[in-house]
């Protein structure tokens, strides 16, 4: 099966040119054809609490199941540097600021995180040894140039209390001379040829972690994304593609070497920093196409093999949940085998199933994605509505801790894509008002929209579709477009003592059409997991109601639904799920 349709190729050649953002970059001649590409509960020492355990500050461990109780916390050593910055869910919202001239504007709009690109070839265009100049950083016997724009962005946003995510990529020519088989998909993509020596990339990462540790007066990078969209040959090229089949094992092994080198030096300077792998949205195994001209590996395969190579390092995922067609504002819970804004919960649940003893893996950051406004079938009004829907689905998915929108401003090279919240001339689109005004918790009164108004809860909705008999969809994320909301309840987005996590599951072969049911079984009783929906109380609390798992109809034609009626509204009860609060 070929996945690279005209739209997909356009994604690589157009979106790919800009998708990593443009913050914090100086362009060199090598970059002339490319615009700048782009939890669990934690103890004070950075270790993650097992299921049900209560830490010294009262935090409660994630609901991992029995395996997590025996988990080993590989990074639970002495604190090096600062603790990880605290950011509540109201500050989950982030942006790629695109050199937006007014940093204070993002403070006003309650921004929690920004992405800054840190491109190796800008820092080290050629090897240089001490003594270093005044505009250079000395580290491990090398002199690195300090791009003024990146340096100013990191310091400026840190000073304003906004967490900085650094995206590390861009291999200088001198560091990839041995990668003679690298075949960039277009001019300028040579910077995505993998380095000959992973330790050289690791040293670059270590320098950044040292300089931006929050203690040196230069600001802080707290999250480090290691290379970009590594499951695509276009962005991580080991010397294959464009007619030369890739070796999947060599591909994943080369990345694991780069990641390990960077991880170890980053953690040596900042033990609490998070070090992340960046993926685009080709999730399921039918996208294992290493021999394709535009070679790609599925997220499932990549992470499974990577984990076996990386030892006890606490890796985490940086995901890009773009719509299935990047030139369309449309996404759906039925987007598999891609994982998008519409079915982002699939990734979160799969991580729990695949890595049950590694709860740090269940903390996912969305470090890049946006909604098109300029292609046929889209417009600025549709973009604004879709941006609101992305917030609803992200906030309805426990485990997502950061959502960085790409991008603040359109770039001319995006052509029809135009995912920016502002136009190329700097004028603001309707999507800006949605993004900016969604989470004003500190206003008097608070101004909260697009799911933020329900925090600290997730809003569990039972929706119905009447074909020739009722079919139900129960989720904290948006249902398919032909379902209508019927009832709603509140669950907790984060765990508390006396709660357990519920999961949404898909009955994909149902005779009466697709429908979902809820269970506490992370494996969804053998069905497709659609994602965690929230934490339900195991005992009654004030004003709570008991939710029951129910069935109606006859064998082979059964509707699955939840209800607060112990009689299941005339159907059959499969017992209580727990206790929830009524929701508006």
C-alpha cells in the first residue's frame, strides 16, 4: 500500500519545510531552501509514583495497574539542576511563536509553553576549538556560536514564566560526510542526513542543557525533542529512500544511538529535563513502509523496537496529531490507522498497554500540529472551529501534558496550508481569538472555553445515532459527526485517592454500526482502545451518581451505553463502573 498521495507529498515538501517552526533560528546558506523546520505524577526528585502511592507532597501515582507497582524508576537519583517546572492543566496551551515581536502578548493570553528550534548547524557550522569568542559558548573543548534570536527567545520566555521546549535537529555538513547514501527529498533537506558520529550530536545537546539550565542566567529549556518526525525518511535519513529501500532495524538503531548520546548528556546537566522522540501521525503497522520511495515507519513499530535498544532511559513521546489530510480541517475518532486530533486517545492507551511497567512513557506532549485555513475545503472560519475542537479532545484525554500549536503566523512557503493564527502580514485570524481566549482562568470572572471550562474534570458524554435502532458513543472526546449528545457526567482528569481510570473501547465490527463502551481494563477486553477518559470515584462522593455499564437489544444487535439508571433504562446492566458527578 502506498501512502504518499499527492497530498502526502505536498505535506513533506511544503509542510515539511516549515513544520518545525521558526523560532530561534538564524538561517545559513545551507538553509537557503528551508524555512526553519521545526505524566504521571512526579515526586520532587523527579521519580514517578506507582499506582495508588502517595508522595511526600500528597501527589498520587498514575493508575498503572499491578505491573506499575513493581516498576523501577531509573532516573530516581540525586537532583541535578532545577526541579521540573510545575504547569497546571490550564497552562497546557503552547505555541510556536514565529518570532512574534511581543512576547508579553503570550503572557497575557495564558500561554504555558513555547517551542524554540535549536539547529545544530547554526551553532556549529564548522568545528572550532577554544579560545572561544564573546558570542560563543565553550563546552567540552569546542566553541559553539550562539544564535542571538534563539538565545533571546529562551531567556525572554523563561523570564516571563513560560516553559521552553527545545527542538534539536539540523546536522552540519562536516558532521555527515560519511552518510553518502543520504538522498534529500528536495534542496535544503541535506540537514536531515544523520550524523556520522552520534556523540557529536550528543555533545551539542549537552551544551544546550548546560547553557539553558535555568541557573546560568540564560533561561531554561526543560523539554528536549531529539530530531524531528523520526519515523519518516525525509526527516531522519540514514542513507536510503527515493528508490533505495531502508533497513528498518538500522534506521531505528541509528536513532537510538543519537537519542542515547543526547539523553545522557542532557540528564547530566538537568536530571529532571524530559527528553522526547518526535513522531508524525502514521501510527499503525500498515504504515511500515521502509522500501517506499518516501519511506516511513509506524509509530508502533518504531517505539517497540526503540524501547528494546535504549536500556532504562526514561524516554517520552512528542507527537504531531495533524488531521489525516493536512490540507483539511476535518478529523474524526475513526481516523485509524493514523492517530490525529480526532483519535489522539488511541496513542495514550496504546502506550499503557505496550509499556505497562513504564508509566513515565504515558506522559505525552503534542509538540507540533495545526489546522489548515487556506486549502480548498477549508477557510478561516472552519479553522477557528477546528482549533476549539482540538482543545476539547486534548483536554478530554488524561496524560497529555502539553499542546503546542503550530504556528503563530503563516509563512509564504506554506502555500495553501496556512495553519497560522495570524496571516503573513501579521493580521490576526478568527482562530487567534479562539486559541488566545480559551483558558483565561485568572480573569475576573474566568473566561474559559473549548473544554477549559470543565477542568479539573473531563466531560463524559453519551451520544446517540438512530439508524434503525439506537447506537451509542460514550467518550470525553468528540464523537463522529452523525452522533448527537444525550447525557453528560464529570470524571477527574488527574488521579486522586479512591479513583480508577476508565478507558473508551471501540466495537468496530458491531452489526448496528461503530459504537464505544467503557471499561477499567486497559486492554479493552480485546477490542480497540480509544483512550483514557478520566478517573471515576470508586465510592460515592457528595452529589455523585452511580454509572452503570448497560446493554440493550438482542444478541448480535446489542447497543452498549452508560447510564445513571440502575435499571439501565430497560436494558441489561453489566454492573457499576463507579461514581461520577452530573455535568452541564
